[in-house]
C-alpha cells in the first residue's frame, strides 16, 4: 500500500461525488475565486486574503521590506507549484495510479528594474518559468507516466492560465 493511499481513496470519493453534482447541475462547476490585498502600515507588508486563507507577502530588505513573507512573484510561482501538485494527484486518481509522493519545483527569472521605475524596453514578465515534477508512482510504466504528465499539462488551471493569453482588466 502506497504512502498516500488513504488520502487518494478520500480524493477519489470526493471527486466522484463532485463529478455527479456537476453532471446534475453543470452551472455549479463554474465558480468565482477572489483575492484581496492591502498595505499594512509601517511594515509595508501586504496581508493578502485568498479564499479563506490569509498570507502575508512582503518585499526583501533591498526594497524596504522585512521579508515577512513571500514576494508577489514568489506567490505566483508558489500558486503554480501548488496547482501542479494538486493536478498530479487528481490525474493520478483519474488514471488509477498508485501515487506515493509528488513534489513540484518551479523557478523563473525576473528583471526587477521596472519595479522601481527604471525603463526597460520592453518590460518583461517572469520568464522563463520552468517546473520539475518529482513523482513516486508504484508500478507505473513509462507510458503511464508520460500520459500523467500530458494530462496534467492539459488540465492544470494555473499552468493553462499562464500559458494562454488572458484578459486582466482594471475596473
């Protein structure tokens, strides 16, 4: 029995129940997600509410921060890593694979000059972004592992959002 077997069983049951509810009520599969952040006085830290969780983001001391939490770009990479891990779990359950462990490492390069008003043409996003998935899957063939990677790449919402141009607007 794998290390995650009990969790994967609960996950499969929850997914089956969710699948049925979305078959019965397809509109309930579309959800609105929200995040909100504010500046916390003298520290400059930014308490950020994401769903029911509160995370404090901050700048490094070189930008008058206190390193009280991750920077916003680190939170973006963390969101990608977390979403990839979760998607590997979901797809392993869908494929009936015995996932024993999963870790995803993400890294990217960011030119910080525009953050302080320096002109860089053109200003660039965090790029390139790379991730590496570390998986332990009992009894999986190379073909099954490849299929798992492909399923994750086709279904991870944060990965898909970063890879496809999307509209972000100020209201």
